[in-house]
C-alpha cells in the first residue's frame, strides 16, 4: 500500500504540474509551497493525513486510512470529481484519478479485513465503534468541506449538488452497505454521521 500511495502522490504532482503549465488559471497550481503556508485546506491535512494515518497504533491508522478515508471518501473524491472534471472539459484528472481508484479498491479490502480481524478479538472489539466514530469525525471534518467547496464553487458545468453526492457515496454506500455488512458483528455507523 505504501508503494501505491507514493505513486499516487507522484500522479497528483503530475496533474498539478500539468495545470501549472496548461491551465487557463494556474493560480495555486504554480505556487504550491506559498499556498501551503496560508491555504485553509492545508491546515486540516495535518490532522486528517498526518495524525490520522501515521500516529497511534496500527489499528487506529488502518481505521483512519483504509476504513474511512479510502473506503468512505475515495468514491466522492475520485469517482464523483472525475465526472465533474470531465463535464468541465478536463481530460487529465479523470485519466489519472481512475488509475488511482483501482489501487484504492484493494486498500478498502485491506481495511475490511482489519475490521474483521478486530471483531474476532474480544479485547480489541470493545473499542472498535469508538475508534470508527473518532476516525470518521477526523476525516469528515477535512474531506466534507474540501470536496464540497470543489463541487459547489468550481466549474461551470455541475454534475449534481454536493449533498446528493455525499448522500449517495457516504451515507448510503459506505455507512449503509459497507458498514451495514458488519452490523451483525456489532459494528455501528458512526454517531457523528
């Protein structure tokens, strides 16, 4: 998975470099280091990505990364944004992001297996729902406003409103179906959902 994520970082950097050179308005794409210091989106990255994916124990990291970020938010982030980008004439983002999504599907399966192994451990399973709730809140407090901002305020041609995308991918698909399969083992949807 680490090798996949290194490749994803390089692919995202390629998209950024492409828009810095060829975009109609390269602002932000051509000044990433300067924007990083003042951009409000970058402050949430530390908690969502840095603390959630790298700090704590292995189970906490897996729940944050594989169960919430990848299983819950890659569909609205990657699939829905590629639809949005294509509707606005962007051919580069869908090409790169759908390549990334194929890896994310494998990562989601790893997260599912982590949860299944925790369910079978009585000592670890008693903390599982609390960990899922904390991870969902941490990831949502970053991803929901960021993706919502992109959906609602950028692009001339809108595919659908952000709340419908969120409802379809997060509420129905992830919380309803994905976590729903684990309900018989005591896994609950996050309280903050």
